[in-house]
């Protein structure tokens, strides 16, 4: 290309030579002189512009270092020194590239955005001649590499787990960002779709099963996605222990376990590390100081004081007794309860010096687990008498000596010897499931009964969830979490390792609730078979983080009344709208017609809704199954019965679910079956036309209204042993161990509650709504007293009687109270009741026992004859004293129950039926005892079905308010005497 400097020289010299010729021509007439030789002037060489060269176009991977721009290939024909100037002509949007040394031939730039960058170089020489060139640099991005490491630590339900993408890389050195998404979960997990950010986020898995997460790693330009693959989340972490341990204690301050057996003491950290030392004598118990620095090991006539770090022995202390239980306070003292079955001392050991001091008087009377109060001023243990067990308080004096303190709190009469403390108060739990709170005095208040197995082997309370973790000695594979406020089981935790290949059997031995976290630690003993056929025992520590829950605990629940009654032609609605799902609010309903009576064409509407409607056209049982589904999981199937009776027929029955008819497990030295057979298991309120019933858990009563058969539950804070309804049918009293309750039947609520510290007893309620009972323990020979409770005044009155009695019985005419049949009589007009002088009764050769039944006027009653094996009628002859005279026997009839109707002037008597015969109601005239008629009450609908042979067994009978109907409590059984579950009903029958 032609450059401007090439034209400069010839133009300049041509102009000069022309001018010189003109000047010479103008002087042509003068004398010419010799022309000198021309002067030859050599012009300088023309300047040549430089040549710019920005270098070849280039492509680079994006990097955090400087990219090179090289114009060193530029040149100047004249060899002049060149200057350079780089400029950025264009770049990708948002790149914001920066030049480095832009005035140098070799420059650079920094940029992290991919795309084309155009740079221009200006090259100049000293004559300011310049040249320009451009170069295109392309930056290329490479996507990052996403790498997922194994979650740490091993995933368990409820435990915080750290995810790991720290080994992810970017070849371009760009800053990475991380996003995690939970893409696959077990069906009940709430984590589906949950997102997390960062290279190492923390996740807490909420269910056992397989989870999968997706990781997206981005450099801001490109994103790489990968998945974890299935992550197996376990419900528990299971750590094998080195040896079998017989005695364990929880170090709540440091969340570790102190364990001892015959030859070894170990401190077990929750990562499975066991630091051990040998011990010289077999351990009989172990405890840990509240600060967690020391352990105390009990032996036979020896105590070991051990530093937990190491561990190592600090000192041994000789004792005069074998250690059974150790309680440690925060001031450095250990209280030793001896392994003795009779009266012995409690020993105080000052741990710093080894000094041993015996209690001021012998008090300890049994082998039991004791606890210490929160302030350290009292110890609590169970001290049994012959048939009773008492919560005994022992005061800890200023010198730390122990003294017994009265009064004592009465517990159940069975094996309640062990105690555990937890929550606040202190909150005490006995071996048989009774919760107590220590009051401001020296006594304790019973709170409730836990819904536990028969006996508790070990328990621990969590301050976070207010739950007891309970191990029952008959529940080998479960630990029960029980709400301390309600006493109800919230979750039955199935322990792990049930399906091991070599599994023979297993059982939990200890439960420890975390006090600084919501963890649960279970020591579990396994029996395993070995290849050679030997059976060995091993201990494992199973840890549940954040209270792992069973899948069954969060399944939806179908909530519906299971039993309904109607007559042919009635319209029946069955409402399941109270069904619920703990995790998903939306429910679908699936009703299935399981069975209808032969010949029925009755339509059933709403099988896909929460309420179905039936108009029965044939008598018999209509049976339905209900399953609810929340879109994730289905509920268990619930079977619903509609028992249909003939239109206009004389009888209709309503089955009652979970109704205790006296067929229950023993709870005291007398079984509840015996207790309820004495007074019956239901009462009838004529003004409310309702039955008061006790449920099988003995914590809840229910009102069954006979007009429409609806049920209302009445929750009570403690187990009920006996109850009775007032004569006006508006109130009831219930007898508990240590307390008595008053129930308002009109509102179906607990009206009042009175603690008194006495045993339960057969109970009555007088016209002033005061309760009266004789404690069962006193009937068993512990000193007989009548206990009277005035709820309004909060007064408990005690009248020692001093002899074995039966009763009490309330005569509504006086009002008078009889104990021991008619043996002892009290006037209930005043409070406390006044005892009458006791003239002999004129009952002839018979002795009254068990229950007596008065007529409405209080003049006549029917009672059992011990000697004659039949019932009798007696008449009150003198209202001022006992004054009963024998009137005669009811033939060969034995009255297991009787009720009187003043409208009909008749007695209705329930008699024991034969093994294969339905029971009957027998009606007698008032005082003449003339047999009027007998009557059955109808049959359960199943009795008409092929292959079913049922016998109706009645417990009680009640006249309704106007004497037109009889209400009978009935249980059905197969012929031969086998009692069928859930075959109990209330029959309402027209009187013939």
C-alpha cells in the first residue's frame, strides 16, 4: 500500500528548480558571466511509517490468570523506536475485562466471561507515523465437575448429617456455587423437594429408608448436575459393646454412659469408644455425679469412687452392707440403700473423705431404686407394708444424715418398688406406672397412670419432649415413648437388629434420654447363635437421634364410631369426617360393603365420601370396612357394624367398644374383675337416659345416651377402680388409689378432685354429693376406716371402724350408710358422718354379704345369703337404728343384681345363667316376693347367622324413668363359656 511519505521529495525539488529558471531568464540582456557548475544537493531519505501487527487471533480457556496480547511482531521500515497503545474495542456483555500494560508491545487482559474480545493496537514512530491492527481473542468456558462425597457421619434419622461437595472442581478456576435438592424419599418423609445451598450443608433425615439428592454445581456460566444415589438412612445407630454390662448409669452432663459388671468398668462415649479398667469386686450398682466427673460403683460391703477420665480409682470405702442402690447429690455425698429385704439403715458416704454415716433410725425395708429431690434435701423410695406400698420420704439433714419422714403416700398394692425421676417437681415414676409430684410438704401428689406394660424395667424422662422412654419387662422389642402429661403412649419404638441372620432373641435393658439434646440411648441385649451352635449374649448401644419414629406413628387414621344401632326403616349416617393424617391434610375415603343380611336391597350412598348413609330394609348386621388414604399411605382398615332390629320390635341393642365389663387383668390383690362384679361396671342415669361406663384402659369414662346412642368420653387423671352414681342421676364419684373424683354427668366433665392418700375402695355418693368409701387395703386387715370426702369444703374425714366389713351401702331414705350388710350404720345428715349405736339385726339364721339393693323408699332391700346360696328380702323396721328383719328368701334364686321401680312396685333381678343358657330378667312383686314373670332381652344379630352360637350374659338391669323399659348390660359368649371380644352391648327392652 502506498504511503504519504513517498511523494514528498520530487515535488519539493521540482518547484525550486522552476523558480531558479525564471529568475535567470529575467536578466537575459546583461553581460553574461560564466555559469558556475550546478550545485547538486542530495535530499534526505523519506520517512517510512511503521507496520502494526496485533498477532494472530487466539482462543483460550477461561482462567483467573492474565491472557497475553502480543504486538511484538510490529515493525518500522526506518528502524525507528515504536510506541504502542492497546484498546479494547468490544467484549461480551457484562464481561468487564481489564487491560494490563496497555502501552507495551506485549500486554495482557483479565476476563472470566466467555466470548469474543476484539483488541486494537496502535503503533507509532517518532515522526508520528502510525499503523493499526486488530486481534480477536475468544475465551472458552468449561463446565465444572460435580463430586459428591459420602455424607458424614453415617446417616440416621434425626441426626444432623453434613453433605459433602467439597471435592467439586472448575477447570477455569471460577467461583462455584452449590444447590442440593431432595429428589427421592421414603413415602412418609416431609423432605421431598427440599433444597439446600453450599458445598457442605447440614440435613436432618426424618424417616428411615432410601433418600436421593441431586447436586447442581455452577460456575455462573455452566451448571453440572449429579445425584447421590440411594442414601440408606437408618432409624438407629447401633454400636456393639465389648462385654455384657449388668449395671449402667447415664452421665447427663457429658452425654456418655458409665457401665460395670463383675470385672470391668467402662466409660462409653456415644461414638462407641469404651475406656475401661478392671475392678476387683463384682459391681452391684453404679451411679454418676451430677457434674459427670466421677462414678460410684457399689459392691458387697465396698464402694469404689472412680474418676471418669481415664478411668481410675480415687478411693475405695468399706461399708457394713451390700450395696443395692446408689443416689448421689451435687454436694459430694452418696446415699447407699442396702440390699436388704428387711429394716436397715441408709448410709451416707462423703466421697471426698470416705466417711460413712448411718441414718438416724432404721427405715429402709425393701430392695428398690431410690431418687433424690431437686434441692437435694430429700430422698424417695418405696417401703412396703404387708399388703401396701408407700412412697417414703427421707429427709437429708444439714449433716447429710438421713431420717424417715411421715406421712407417706399410698401407692398401688402390687410391685411398685422402683422409682425414676425426671422433668421437674420432682416428677416421680413408679415401677407400676404411677406418676407422682412431690408437694411443698412431705407428701406427694399422684398425677396419673402411664399407659404402660404391666411393669416397668427401666425409664428415663426427656425435658425436651416431656416424654418418658419406658422399657417394659414383657416387651422385648419395643421402647415406649409416653407423654408425661397425659400418660398416653405417643410412639412405640421398635428397636433395630430384629432381623439379624443369627438372631435368636433380644430385649432392651436400659433407656437413657438425653438431657442436653433430644436423643435416646438404648442398651439392648442380644442372644445370637454361632456357627458351632453355641448361643452367646452381646450388648449393643442403639442411639435414636431426635426420637426416631415408627412409620405406623404417622400413618393416617380412620376415625369413626364402630357400632351403630337402628330399626328397619330408620336412616343411619356413619360419619368418618374426624379421620386425620398427621402429614398430609387431604384424605380420600374408601368404604367397602363387607356384609349385609340375606335379602337386603338397601342402598348405601356416599361410599367415596366421609359419610355414608344407609336405610336398612332387613334386620341383621350391616358391616362395612373403611380405609382412608392421604395420597402417601393408607390407614388400617376399620370395621363398622350397624345392628338392625325389627321395626317396632320390643328390643334394640347398642354395642359398646372398649367397655370394661369386669373382664380385665389383675391390678391389685383383688382383680378389677372381682371389684366390678361387686358393684357392676355400668350405672344408669334416668333423667339423662344415659349409661355411665368405664373403658378398658380404666382412665376414661363414657356417657352413652340411649335416645340416639351417641357417646361422650370423660377423661380422668388416674385409673378408676370403682364408681357410683347419685340417686338423682346427675353426679357420680370415682375411686382411685390415693384420690377420689366427682363427675358432673349433665356436662360429662370432671367437676372436682380430692387427694387423700388412702387406697381405693367401694364407693357411694350421698345426696350432698359427698363420697364415702372403705379402703380396700383396710378390708384386707390393715385397720378398717370409713373415709368420707366433702369436695366443696376440701375435707377428708376418717372414722376408724376396727373390724372386717363389706360395703358400703347407701340407703336413700335416711340418708343412711351401712357397712358390712346392715352391721354398722352412719347418719349422713352432718359431716363427718355420725355412727349409730349398733343393736343386733333380726335376720334370723342368715348372714348378708356383698351388695344389697334398696328400694326407692329405703324400706326394703335384697341381699345375698352366704349360707343359703340364694337371695333374701329384708325390711327396715326402725328408722332410728339398723332395725332390719328377715322377710323371706326368693325361692332358689340368687340375685347378682337387682333394681326397683316405684312406678311398677316391682323388683327386676338378674340371676346367674347356665353355661349354655341366655340370662333372664326375673320380676317380683314388691314385698310379697311373688314371681310375676321372666323375660329375655333379644339377641345379637350374629346369633341368627349360620355357625354362630351365642349366649347372652347379663351383668346389670335398670328400669327407665317411667318404668316402661328395661336397660340391661349384656355380654355375648359362645356356648361353652368362651367370652367374645367386643361383644358387649346395652339392650333397651320394652317390659312385657
